[in-house]
C-alpha cells in the first residue's frame, strides 16, 4: 500500500476538516484515527479515491467524538446534519499547518512531534519508535502540544524560521524505528518549498540533500563513524548532490543570504571535491566567516577552526581555537585533531581520549577512542 | 524475572585484563564493541533482552535546596565516585541464567584480544506482589 500517499494527504485532509468547522485539535485527532484505520484496511481493500475515503472516515470520527463530548456536557447536539463540503483545502492550509505545528510557544520536542504527526502523517506509534519513547509518552506530548496551540488562529502568518528549525531538528536527530526521519525531513522540506517561496527554505533543502548524498558513506558496515576525509567519495549520491547544488544556486542568485544557504554552500564545496586533499578550504573558511556575520554562533566558530587549520595550517587553526569557549561540546575533539595535524601525536592522543569521555553519542565516543588507540599504538 | 546488568567506568573491583581502552589497538576497540552489539542482538532473538543504554561519564549530583530556591548541583564527580557506564535489562527464568549471561558479557574481548573479565553488577528487580500468597 502507498504509505507515502497517505502521508502526503494528511495535511490536506486536516485542512478540509478545519474548513468544515472542526477545531484543529479535534480535527487532527480524527484524521489520525482515519490514518490508523487506513493503514489497517487499505492493504486488503484499497480505496478508489484515497483522499475522499480519508475525509469521510475522519469527518465521521470527528462527529462521533464531538457528539459524545456534547452529550457528556448535556448540550444540544447541533452537529447532526452533514455539513456543506466547504471550500477545497489549498496550499495555504498546508502552510498554516506548518506554522501552527512549529509555533514558538511549543518546546522543540513538542513541535517536532506535532509536525511529524499533523504535517508528516506519521502515526503516534511511528513517532514514538523513532524517538525511542513509549507510545503513551508521545501521545501525551502531542496532546499537550495541541492544547498549547489551541488558541492560535489558523489564518495568521507565521515565522518561516521557526518551521525551518523544526525541520532541521527532524533531519539532524534521526534515531531509529521503521521510519527514516532524515528522509521524512527532506520530504517535508520539499513540500514546504512548494507552498512558500523563500530562499532559506531552499537553503535548508539544499543542505539536507547534500548531507543525504553522503549518508551511505558516513558509517562503516559495523556501524562505526567514517570521518569526511576518509569517506569513499564514489559512494556519494551524485544525483542528490546535483539537485542540492542546483537548489542552492537558485537560492543564492536571489541575494538574500541566510544561515542555511551558507551552511549548504559549505556542504556543496565538500561535495564538489573529488578527494579530501582537493577541498577548497579557503572558500570554506570564507563561508564560515559569512555564517558568523549572519549569527555569531559558538558552534560555527568551533567548526571554523578546523577549516582554518586546513586552509592556513594547524597552527593557525589552534590559534583560532584559543578564541573559542573550551566548554563547547567537541572543542576537545577539534583540539585533538589540530594537534595531530601539527605533528604532536602524544598531545593529540591524550585529547582524543578526553574527547571520548565528553562525547554525546556512543558512535562518536567509540570513534574518538579508536583515534586515541590509533595514535597510542603508533607511539609504542 | 528481570535483572539489571550494570557496567562500571569505575567503582567495580578491578578486572583481570584491565587497561584503558585508548591503550588497545583500534581493531581491539572495534572487536569489543562488536561483541557487545552481538550479545544484545542474540538476547533479543532469545526473547530475553529488554533494554540497554550507555551513559556518559559526565554529570552531577543534584538536590532540592528548599522552597523558592534553585536545586543545588555538585559536579563534576570526584575521582573516587563509583561511576556507572551503562546498563542492560534482561528478562530471564532464573538467577542462574542471569549469572550465566553476565559471565558471557564480561568475557568481551579487550587488550590483545583477550577477555577483559570485567566485574558486572547483577541486580534483581523488585517484582509485583504475587496474586496467590497462601
């Protein structure tokens, strides 16, 4: 069965229900019920008109829920009659859903969950599995998120930057489960690009495509991390790179630079290098400088030091590193790398071991431990 | 019956083949990690694996400091503190089986490819009271 179709239709169907007069929270619940029902029924009995099927089932669920709610409150049942179909849902409805689900009043984890469910058409169970939490926890997170945005009117313009931050999180913090969250983030960003014309949406899409292109070579068969310089570049997806570069160039041509475009430009320069040695580090440093002008972000400062180390030598990199807050995650790892480049394997090994203790992921910890082990083995 | 297998960064008695991981060869590090992964996967196929997580050695002690005051934190941990590295929860039929599995996990290869003989802490979960008590 076509799960992709189901996911694409979800925001449209929510739009139809809201236009018929359902409030967002109840309408979204009804669509989620319809979605779960579709996953159960469609494999054996595919509908002729999938969207019509979803709207009918979701609307029925909505009426049932509203009726029992109304009965409970001993109020008149005013929703008996079938409604007028209402105007068809439009691209604007989908855009409004993106804004609502990424509303600044929501915590990042709530915004991510709500976006994946209402815009992404994932079930609560799929989202829970992807983020390794019990389904009941995720259900609660989503219903709290919906209460938080219950007073927000759906016709007000939102801030596209908040939406982009949520999609970036989905892409960057992919865990496990049967849903590929990074691929899902790409799909949602592509869809966003069809309903709003904004160079930073293109910038984020390009960034995602360029990093997706490298994904197959980022991990070895045993699950260990492969650093950029050691990746098998013949395994990079040239189709994704070409698309990412094209999307980025069109965005840059509009002369409204933003952080995602600048990050994508750095990714594009890496993608463009046939070997690690041929990387245009000078231009990469220039893009880091551009990024710092856009927002003085300490993580950007840290990443810049590694690029400076490549462009102007490890001493220059270490000098730049001295200006960066040592409490930053990965500061020690960057220092280890630069000291190794500078021909000081003893200091580098000690720092790699220290960086391993500070690592925030098991894969990163194991990688840094291997780096320390590699240098120590050479010294013996 | 559920048991918690606890692995320590420090605080457990010293294992037999006990050397810091960064003094192993990179391949020995990989082999060790592979052994742990394979062990968890195998327990999943026998229906005995429940959960497992690795912990960062970073962190702090935290306690309540009275109404209207922020919690007090005490960290980083002193070198003398017992430090848990990770856990695995298993659901097995007996204490003997739990011990057998902990023994296998402790045989993970380390320096020179030899088992590390690390001490693991095995702790039974407190259960729900039984329905029939007499």
